[in-house]
């Protein structure tokens, strides 16, 4: 007799705990859950930065707004869809790790670069305002390493990664803390 509930793969089990991370906001947590499902469906061994990019674009309007309008976003989504229907087959046999960044955190079910990106997104959020990481924090983190699969996809879609990061950084400065510090009544001294 077949069990009624299918067993979870190690990828499912590892990713499940990661997207319940309280350091992640709602959008990156939803994107992480979708990236896990996408990796399992595509038969990939690990969640990589391209899975994260694809899911962020689907689940986070701030991430979509970081791109140069409709044509660029449409081209990028086209490449990501191609990846999910076969474009990324050459990636299935390898692990996404450029060797440029030291692997300090090994998270089963995630490529080394994806695990590092998740950690960097959380650190960015803490340094910004202590709130949970937003989707744009994760977007910046997944494009930090030029060898990341997300960077390859972005480049193939004609996205200038340095310009993208600059646009996001400018937006984060506007959303970050204002000049002055907290006053005694909890307001901001301007």
C-alpha cells in the first residue's frame, strides 16, 4: 500500500526550515518557498540563485520595479521560463559555487551561492533598519557574485547588473533611516 502523504526529499526538508526564517519578510519567504517548489519540479539538486531570481520576480512587486520597465522584465522572464523548460539542463549536474566567496554556511538543499545570498540579505536588513529582509535585499545579494546563475540569466536578458544594483541602492537609501536619531518620545529628530 502506498503512503497517502508523499515523503519529502532532502531538498524539501532543508528548504522548509529556511523559508520559515523570521529574518525574512513575507515576499522573500514566499519567493523561497516557490524556488523550492521550482527546483523540485525541475529535478534540480539544489535551489540556486536563478531559482531565487525567478521566484522573486513572481512574488515581489518591489523587485519587479527595480528593472527598466516592461520590455526588460518581459525578456528576463522569457529567459527564466526557458530555463525551467530546459535552458538550465546543463546546470542540473553541477553545483552553483564560483569559489570566489568562502562558504561559511552550508545549507543542505541550497547551492553555496544561494545560501550565502540568503544570509547576506538578512545581514543587509539588520544593517539597514533591523526589519526582516525584503525582496530587494535578496535581489542585491543574489547578484553579488558575478559567477552566480542569476547574474548569467540577467546578463543574457540584457540587464546591466551594476546599474540594477545602483538603482536598488538608491531606493534603499530613500527607504532607510532618515537623518538624526530617535527622540525620547520615539519619534525622529530631524
